[in-house]
C-alpha cells in the first residue's frame, strides 16, 4: 500500500470515528489509571518491529 493510499484510509477511519463521536457523545469513556495499569500488565513488555509484516501473507 502506498503512502497516499494509507493516508486516505487513515483519514476515512478518523472521519468515521469523528462522526460516531458526534452522533453518540455519551459513549465516550475516560481511560482510568486502573485500566491503564491492566493494559500495561498485559502488553507493556511486548516488543514489536513496526517494519515487519503482521503475517507472511502480507509480504
């Protein structure tokens, strides 16, 4: 996927997210420190390489 295609896709997703927030603002919830600690306990030490494909088929 080229950069312009990727940018376009990100903009579309952000647009959908913005529209959903506008239509349903009551659904927004803050991330509290307890949830953040739980997330960090599950994935905080996971090392990733952002240049690697997610699976072999993506190469």
